[in-house]
C-alpha cells in the first residue's frame, strides 16, 4: 500500500528555504527584505487538492500570480498600502506590505489545467483536480 504523502516531497522545498537563508546576499540585505510567506492550509477532498492562503490586502487579481505544476503551487505578488502618513507618524506598524512569495508542495499529483482560484475576505483559495500530469499553468483569480 503506497504512503498517502511522499515524505521526501517536502525536502526540496526545505532545501531551497535553507539555501536561501544561507545565501550571503540575504544576510547583506537583511532577511526582512525577502518578503512575507503567506500562511497556508492544504487539504484533500476525494478528487481535489485545496490550498487556502491568508493574504489580506489584495485589491485586484493582478496583485498575485499563481503558478501550478504537477506537485506544487507557487504564489508571488505585492501588497501595497496607500498610507497618507509618514513613517515617523507611526507608533506601531505591524501590518504587512510589500512583496510576498511561497511555494507549497502538494500531497498528490494534480491536473494544473483544472486549477481555479477565488479570493474572499483576505483568503485566497485554490482548488485543483487530482491526477498525474506534468504541465504547468498560470491561474486567474475570481474576486468576489
């Protein structure tokens, strides 16, 4: 009986993250300049893989790019804030703005061409049919 999740599937993502941390350029420019990694939930239904990410502040579909291949989803984009305040006016500033990026390994092979994305209340949800396929696809977002 095959394992439901390949334990080695996540090693590539981990290796890439560690490599990024060890990159001298990251330490020279500061890890804080590398962008936010949105928090994500990933789960399976009978015939789909669902990725649900918290990305508050998106204004339009062009603010984020979603690339899907057979075993992972890559998100990247920019959150902009229209602040009329100068930096010295803030007493506390915690809300994220700027570039973000995240690559998420999927627990099953998927059909990239079946991917659909929607955005509601700061949560981006991507639904992808399960299958064996190796072609990638860029996904458009339906804003509600």
